[in-house]
C-alpha cells in the first residue's frame, strides 16, 4: 500500500495564514461540523465521498479533515487508490488550534 501524505495542523495553519489557496474537505458528520469547521473547508461526509467523486479534480491536492484523523485517513486511502492527490491532517480537529467558523 502506498504511504499516505500527511500534514500537521500547525503546517496547515501556516499555509492558511500565508494565504495559500488550499482544497480542504471535512468528512465529519453534520452535528460535528456544526461545532465549527476550518474556514474555507468544504463539508462532504465520509459516507458521501463515493457519490461525490465528480467534485474532485485529479490535478489538485486535497487535504482531508475529521475529528481525530482516522476517518479522513480512510478517505485518503480510498481516493489515493483512485488516483487522486490527497493529504491527511493528522490529529484532526482535536489537534486544531486555529480559528473555526
């Protein structure tokens, strides 16, 4: 199995502060994201990823986020197998200290 690319919450926060345009996808459930998401993230529940593949562009890299990085890791493996460029934010929202909306 190909190794998964990761990004730490700190690295992600720096990139956002530097104004980088990133493709963030939060795969948590509705009630979880209601408590706050990283600004600019798109919400697609983990179970809805397979039917939303047309949202993803193989030329872009996507950073996946969940509560602890377990579900987002599963999504990353699934999409990586299909040829998408993905990164998992390790630690998930439990480790995120940046702003949320």
